[in-house]
């Protein structure tokens, strides 16, 4: 949710003489970077003296840039890589892809088995999501937990990194085994959303473990024993999975604040 | 552009940067901080105590990593409890944990940049702040080196750099001098004195000499309770010839602990 600073706060921000506490200054600056409307409002609040000073500074900068050395190339890729890729996830994602590969292979060798890719698809992202924000597995957890960015946004960013690997792997596995793409990906997304939603209440790791165990006991084991896919994975159930995904994602969004509060279940 | 310094408003916006009343914090099942009363303002506060006194648990609670189990904790004028949205408070914190975890593939600059991003600093302020922080800890020559190639002392200095990159109003350092050689420790004392001019700095250490040399205030805790709070001169005045220790300050520290354990009035 985006909260715009009030016009009074923006006016005080523009006024160098105004007493605005520094944390509020930061909040306004971070907001201004992404909000063109508030930037325009700020420009309207700027005094003539400040505009004249900015013009002088801009002219001086232009002169110095022309006279100075060529600027160093910005390491955009490096920054993006560090923010999106979480290196401690690599072994877990490798394991997930390997298990899916084994499922495809086993399916080819034993065509009589129920679709192992369908059975594994819901739980495929769970190890990655569980590890994504885990005190035990993230070496910098202690540092990051005390920063303002720790919260749902960080969890979603890391979950997106997990899905960026798991979804293509599932898509490839479904194409190799002839299973409906929707019936592979929608349960995957639904369980991801369920993990985050439940994680807001009991912690993501515990939620992932609980959902994985419940799915295995309630669906995977009976399906392997009876050699039949359960109804929830048969054609026609896609709509239900899509609806469930939306409901769970909406619930998780309403519990976003839980991820920023102190808790004892991280 | 306005100067970004979360520390500037500490003395004027609230009476204490850190205020605890009857604070209780659990470390696992054990109550490590038990009914602690503490008030810290601008300056450098040395936190002393024997092993198991609750120093690290206290610092983790102040860093908003551990949830208080009881009592009241106020940081930068805002109450810290299970219902608080900590984003605003965390923007004003800097924290170096005792167990300093990091991503080994990051360079020093990438690591400090990453932490600046997690602390939600304005994008435009990040490059300058990162360079300043790296310079202040004397790691400019190693800014491009990967974290995994650094020595223990250099890692500690990189940890201090990430803690001060946002110019925090409350800086929490848990055993920051571990791994530093004598010359680096002298430089670090100088840095501490500099940081304490306009910030509230709490330094946990076993080295009484560092506290006497660099701190304006000494806090001693034992068994999760406050034993003593006063100036280094007060600490020195507590010791006598019969107390253990190689220096007057160490003898004062020993005397205070001995009296506390005996239940004698301070």
C-alpha cells in the first residue's frame, strides 16, 4: 500500500528552515523516488531562492561533467543480482529440479504410475520458500531481520526467485509427460500462496513443512498406493485451484503487517 | 540535496533514544534479560558483564530481532512490542551482531550497498554513504574484494561499515573489537568517539579498557539485571586494592560484580 505524504509534510520538506525529523525526511525521499505526482507537488512548493540555487548547481555540474573524466560504468546487473538472487537457495532449487527430473524419468519407465509431476507440483516450491527467509539457512538473517526492508516484500521477492526456477522446471516436466500445464502450475502457485498466508500466522518454515506433510499424507501416498490421481488433480479442477490461489494471495496481502512485526516464529 | 542523518534529531525529539522499563527478554526458554531498567541518550555507552549476563540478548532485543517477553521498550520515541510496525524505528538503527553472517560472494562495497538498500536509504544518497562508511572503517583499499577473502578483523570492520552506513540514531555493536589488532582497536575507539557525538552508541565488550578509553557511560549487567550505570570515573572509583584486575577500571568492575552477587547495596 502506498501512502502519499500530506501536502503539509511536502511543504515542510521543501522548506529548508522547517523542522522535519530525519526519519520523515527519509520516508519522503524514498516515496518521491517512485511517485511522479508528489514530485510535481514538491516542485510547486519549492521557493524561488531554491530554484535559483538548483539552477546554479545544475550549471556547475554540467560544466564539471564536460570537463571531467568519463563516468565509471554503473554495475546495475551486480546490484540487481544481489537483490534478487539468494545464493543459499541454490542447493535447494537444484535439489527441487533434480527431483522433478527423477519424476519425469520414473514416469517414462513406469507409465502405470499416477502422474508424479502432478503429485509433486504443489509441493515443489515449498523447500525454496521455506528456506528463502529462514534464520537457520540465511547467513545474514540476523542482520537483515533488523532492517526496515524485512517483511512481506522481501519474502515475495525471494519467493519470486524460487518460482523463477520452479515454474519453468514444472512447465518443462509437464510438457515431457503430457500433463495439463494449468494443472501443474496452478497447484504450485496455490501452495506457494498458502505457505505465505499460513506463514503470516505460524512462520513460513513451519507453514511449508506442515503443508508439505499434509499434502504428502492426504494425497501423494494414497495416489501411489491406489495408482489413481485424486479428484483435485483431474481435468476440471483448474478453476478451483485458480480461485484458491487468488483467495490465499488476498489473505496473505491482508496479513502483510504480520511479517514486519516482532515474532518468535521466524 | 538535504543532508541525510538519522542521528541529528536524537536529542530534540525524545528524551531517550533507548528506554527500557522492567524489560524481560527470553533467549530460547531461558529468561536472559529479567526486569531491566535502562535509559540511554546520545553518547557512547559501554555494555559490560560476565558471560551469560544477557548482553547479547539485550542488544538483539534493542535491534528489534528478538521480541520482548515483558516490560516496556521504547526506541527513538516509539514503543517496540508485538503490535508495532517497526519500519520507522528500524530506519534509525545500526546493528552489528556478535555472530556476523554475510554472503561470501559479495564484495565489501556490494555488501554495504545491499545493507543500505535494506535500510531503505534514498537511492541518491547510497553511493556517497557507502563510500563514507567504508572509508571510516579503513577498508577503502579492500572495497572491491570479496567478503570471503577478508581476514577476521577486516570482516569485523566491514560489519561496522554496514552498521553505520545509514548514520543511525541508535548504533548497537556486539563485540565489535573481536579480531581487531591493537592499532585497529585504537582507530576504532576514535571512530566510536566520533559516532557518539550525535548518536546513541551501545557497545558490548569484555574489554574494560576499551570502555574506559572510548565511552562516556558504562552500563554493567549481570543475570539480566542492571548492576551499575555511570561514567568511567565512577567505575574506577568503585574498585579497591583487594579487588581483582590489572587496572583501576577492572578492579572497579570486579568490585561491582562482587557486591551485586553478594546482594550488597551498590
